[in-house]
C-alpha cells in the first residue's frame, strides 16, 4: 500500500522514522513518500520536502514567511495528487497539516492524525474541523483522550513514542564528552529561537567553569551560525546527532520548551526550561494559549515539576539561581527524581509506533 506522511520538524522526523520502520515491518510492500528529515529518509521513506525548509517559529515569523508557507502548501497538494496514497498520515505540525486535512478529506483521502495538535492549549474550536476532516486521531498524551471526549470525538491513546525510543537509547556504553562533569544545553532546532535563547543560556558557562557545557546542535542549523554563538566560551562545545548520549551523562540541562523537555526528564536529567520569543509573538501567544505550563513534563504531571523561565524571566540571574539549585541542592534533586519516576508510570509502557502502524494499515486496507 501507499502511505504519504507529513512531519514538519525534528521531533516529527524522529517519530515518523519509527513509524515508517513499523509500517515496513507490518506491511512489507509499503511504499512511503514523506515530508520530514534525514531519519525518515534513512528509515525508508522517499523524501519530498525536508523539514528544515518548513520550520518557522511564532506568529510574526510565520507571517514574514507566508509566501513560502503558501508555496509549500500548494506543492504538497500537487504532490499528494500525483502520488495518490491509500492513506495520508499527518504528524503534529498543526498549522500546516490541518490545512492539508481540510483540503484532502473532500477528495476522498483517508486521513490519520498521529500526535494530536495541541488544541487543548489554544484554538479549541479547531476540534470541530478535526472531526470533519480527520478519520482517526492517535493521541500520545494521556490527558488528550478526556479532552476530546468533551467534544464527543472518539480518539485512541497509543502511548508516547519517546518511551520506546529512550528505552533503547539507554542501552550500551557512552563515550564521555569531557573529563569535566557535563551540563547539556538543548536550544531548539529553529534558527530564530536559538539566536534569542542560546546567548542567555551560555552565560552560565562563566559561572560554572568546573563544568563542560555541551550544546546539542540540531541538523537544521549550520556550523558557522553555531560557532558565532558559542565560539567565545572556552568551556563550551557543540555536538551533532548525539543528543541522547549527551543526556545520558549530563548532570543538568538547560532546555528550550517542546519535546526536548520530556526527553530530558525521561533520561532523569534535572532541567531548567527556557523560553523566549519575539515580543509580539509572545504577546499574542500569552493571550491565546490557555495552559498553565509550557513544558510537557509539567502538563502531563499537572503540576510544577521542572522550573520554567519564560520570556522576561529568562535572565542570567534567574537561570543562575535555578541551575545552582539543580546542581547543589540535594532535596531538590531527590524530589525531581521522584517526580520523574511518576512521569514514566503515567505515560505507560505501550509501543506507540507499533500501535499507530496497526491502526494506519487497517485504515488503508
């Protein structure tokens, strides 16, 4: 059967790659065309568009790149029609994928959404559009099933795909990055966000000269750009494609909001969540987004587990205070590890990729 999969960022590429492996395992004749990244391509998908050409962050940035977004939408529609898939699989990336779903459904395509858009955070009314244009929603966060139930929309909780990924990543030996203890910095994958947040995160290097700070460089970011931000610091280096080995040996981490906050917690690393966007984007987001927290860890646990420094609170002084607590205060670390254990329990032990593939193959048949 023919599968057309659309993922628009690094985390979608990771989960999409594991989904492709499961699709090929369960359907040996699977022909897969995709939007994603290197991982999805390596897993056996034919790449139509790389996510690095799609990653625009925030309201203002999207508006500034509107022509590119519209061109990508038009290209995608034509590409789907040329390929004629048995099923269209949309992985998160809500702004783009929901538009594709609305367009594709009236044309008779079967549509599966894997990893729900965060409609529970803002624009709840989008559930009405989802009900009309998505044949099956596969959720990865335990509270999402109850959320959709309020809207009389039956969804399936397949478990979180990071569980299987991180279990595997914890196996085997890891070569140390430094003779010094390591602090990880995960600044994100979008150039706009990294240029704003990383300089603040890097101010910690001078306060902790006894540590080696290691920045996880996303594949979408070029070396010259990263060197321009990190080059002035003697105890800072960057690594590519080694985020999980980095987290396995990190004593603490400074992490931008998003999937990385959950990954860091599942590795058991004490973390500070850092977010700072353009002033206008943040102004708009603050008035539209309804959730209490920006970190997935806190949202899943429904309490403040990891500290969040957001916008004007993300300062050198505040970051120093929080990082010092994580490194020096034993009570803080003990409580954090207890919460991390509870997080694993709450997410469960399902194999999300395998279950998602089963549902998708059934829908395509």
